[in-house]
């Protein structure tokens, strides 16, 4: 796995999922998102608890297909796995990995805002919605609700902000200390923060829950939280 060195040099543009990011994305996730591997494993276990042939699993922002490949390696039935991403660089990497592992995973270059969701059983979006403009986010979640089967489930993980501004600042400081422990320099952390400004826009937990309610979901629960990173499970 190639090490993430994207922000060791000065960045003069907003963050985007280009080839430079795609080439180190697996390392970036593991070192930038606390308990990323554990959360991924937890979601996979939840899906496997109710696995069956032909069950449709759709991963939004599937990037290099790491989540889908892990799920594929553990499932014992013929579930139908599909990933959507709007980055060609990410999908090129994903296709290479799927081919190398001989994994039957469908990958599509698509805009999740305009994609036609139909008869989905499980939709997963790990740290994806936060990159959707807030004004469009609710409309997307409404589309997901309408595209899920009656017993469908939507699982999503997000970086969040706290309503208590003092606590929010403390959590940011704790997170930055975590990133330094993962080997990132203060310069890299500052560079990435600047590149992500106005690109990654997090909600509070309450705002995420309200968004799901406004979309039509009635069963909304948190599955995991570490500081300002939360995983939600919602059902119709």
C-alpha cells in the first residue's frame, strides 16, 4: 500500500479525488479516519448477519473498492455488490484490484445525485455525504429512501461537528493529535485542512438524524462514535 504523501508539498487547489489521491487513498483512509478498519468490519458484520443470495449492496463513493472487496471476501452467498463513484481515477484502481482478486463486483462511474436508485437492499456511504453540498444532501437522502426496498437499510459514516463550540474545539485538537500519532506532520495537517475547507462540510449528529427523518426514515440509530466521527444505521 503506497504511503500518503499528498500534502507534504504545497497544494494550490481544493481537495479532489484525482490520481494523486487515488494512488494513496487506502493509506490515507487508514491513517486519517480513526477506527476506519474497525468500522468497516462492523458494517460488514451487520450486512453478513442478514446475507442472502441476490441481496443488493450498493456502496456510494466506493473509491478503490476496499469495502466491497472486504465484504466479497467474507460473504458465503451470492450477494450482488456494486460501487458508485464519480472519480475515474478511483474506479480505475478499483477495477484493477477487483480483477486481481477475481471479485465479481460491478463498478460504475456515476453522479450519486442523479443516479436512478431502484430496489436496493442495503446502501452504504462511508464518509461520502459530507462532500455533498448541504443544500443537495437532503434531496439525495430522499432519493436513497425511495430507492430502498421496504426492509432496506442505509448505513453511513460521517465526520461531525458538535453544538458545544468548546467541546467541538477540543475534539478537533484531539483529532489533530491522533493524526500526528499516525505520522502526519503539522504542515501536512494544515495543508489538508485548507484544501478541504468548503469541500467537506459536516453536520451535527442532530442535523444528520433530522435529515434522515425529513427524508422519510423512521428508525435512526448511531452504531459507532469516536470523537467527531460517527456511523449511523437507518431503516424505513
